[in-house]
């Protein structure tokens, strides 16, 4: 995700703009952030960047991906 704090080069505590939950964001840190393992796709990523400022927690990312996958299956 796009987070201005990514430039710091270290993990930090963040609050998910979708659910309000706290999580550790490691984007820009020494190890890859957990969110980097998700395949969001360009459409979903663009939608998320418009709707939310900052990174989403893993639980919200998983929920959004699951909903997207279910919607894709229904539209086939």
C-alpha cells in the first residue's frame, strides 16, 4: 500500500484505516511487509488507494481479496 511512513526504513505501529485495528507495518523496513504476499491486482489496488490513506491490516486485505474472488466467481 502507499504509506508516507514507508520512507522511514523501519517497522512501525499503524492503525488500519478500514477497521481501526492496530498492526505492525514493516513496509520500508529491513524485511518485506506481510502485505507484500497478497496479490491485489491493479483494479483493487487502485480502488484501495482512492478510498484509504495508508496501509490496511492483513485481516482487512484478506477480507477484501476474498470478497473480490467471490464476486469474480459470481460474474463468470
